[in-house]
C-alpha cells in the first residue's frame, strides 16, 4: 500500500486517458461476458436436448415436403412415432409486427411435451381453428386468451385467394428456456384444409422419436439416404446435433468465442498503447526512482499496477453490466429474435478475471522490457 500514492499519481496524470481506457475495457468485457454467457446457455440447452428426437426438413429450404415422406419415415425400423408440421410466416397489422405460426398434428404434443404443455396442446387438438402461444408472443402482440387477430401472410394464400388468416387465442403458457422466443402454435388440419387443393398435403418438417437414443444418429442418416435420390431430399439431424450447432449451419459457439476474442485483442492493443505512451512520458521519473533505490522489479510492479486498475476494474464493471443486460435482454432486443438469455455463471466471472489478468500482463510486457534496459544517466540528462 505504500506505493499507492505513486500509482494514483500516475493514473491522475492524464485523467481523460485513464477514464477512456477504463470505459473501453468495460465495454469490451460487457461484450465478452454476454458472448461467454450465451455460450454457457447453448451448452445447457445442448445438455437438455433429447437424444432420441430426430428433426427432418427439406434439404432445399425453398421447397416443402409431401406428407407421404412422414409416412415412409414412420415405417422405418427404430422409429417409434413421428409428427408433421408446417409454418406460416406473416405479420399482424403492421409489417413490423412479424408473426410466425407452427401448425402441427395431434402427435406433436406427445413427442414434444417439453415444448408445448400437453394441456395446451389439447386445446388446439379439440378446437382446430384456435392457436396457443407463449407469453413472449402474447406480450409482443399485446394479446390475451380469447382475443382474435389476423395474420397477413404475403407468401401463403388461402383457398379463397385471401392472404388473411383469422385466428383465436385458446391458451397462453409460460415461456420455456429450451425454446426461446415468441411461439404460436396451431392445428395442422386447419391449415391443410384452408390452403388451395394443390398445396394440401405439404409439410415443412417431420419430427421423429427413436425407440432407442443410441439409434437416433444412424436413423437420421438412413432417412436422408432413403430420400437422397428422390424428388424430395431431406436433411435430418438429431436434436442434440441441432443444439450443438445453434440451430443453423453456423457454429454458434465458435462464433461467440471469436467475437469475445476479437474484443479482447482490440483492448490489448488499446491498453498496451496507453501504458507504453505513459511509460515513455515518464522515463525521467522512473530513472529518478531508480536512483532512490527502486529495483527493476519494483518499477515493473508499478507499471503493472497502473495497467491493472482499468483492466481489472473494467472487467468487474463489464461483467456486472453483462449480468444486468442478460436479465433484461428480452425487453431490450426486438421481439421475435429468439436469442436465448446468456447464463451468467460463476465460470463467466472467473473467465473475465483471468482474461483481465492476462490483459494486464500482455499490455505491460513491452513497457517493462523498456524499463529493464533503461539508462538512468541518459534519462536524467534528457529531462534535466
């Protein structure tokens, strides 16, 4: 603590530079915390994913699948049951109020009881003109049970030529972390009988349940090979594989790590430049301290302490801000993004402190090397 006045004097020498460095580190570690927290969320979602569920979609997403594909999949050995679904994309009132409805058959609730509560699935099983939605969708559309609303779907015509899909809300259920974002569900039979005859019997997805989780990966490959040379090729994956990829062709976990790393590298360059400039400006002071008996190690400690203040404090503030943003992310992000909330575990805080410590070392390496070769006489004569 006896060296604290020296450290404090160095920080106050250029207060604007110190504050800007601290704020930059805070912003970088806020991004770092959100990315690592999102990575942790995806890991949790992958762990909770069911290994016995297989998702099959059209290999070319511009085309759908005939419902006969589901029947052929159901006949494969190892498939316990399957369900079909189709999507309706549109908006409510204003094109900015996007809405997305999943129409599934009566078996869907049995395969995905963790996605749609069984009692809610029963509502649209017995009332085929109704829909159910989670609270995220209800809040985004400002709806309640019993409300009627119309989805305008530019891409999907009804049998009468209209693009308007009137719907009634039969139930609203709590959001499920495993399936983030707004979700509206309806009955496939209602959709199928509402579209033109030429479009009936078409689906977007087949979801299957394997008799044994260990068979699921091989069954997914067998499904794709079955339709590989047909007019309806499929792309099948187990639910575990889908979550490991973040629901897309992009490795979401690798992407979040790269974003976090890029942020840290930018801060390394910033802090290294700031500390190097600070040391250059004070070579005469360091030379004077050496004449007073300070060792090179002692001077290195002073420089590291000067760098540690914005780095460690900025990391703590940044991770704390990331934790606050994670809690309020649903209210900050536009509705319908479906981005899960980052999980701010203790590991995220430990990673933040570890990276802040590494940042301190990296940014002071070159200035310390310069101090170790400092010519005291030359430095004193230059500033005399």
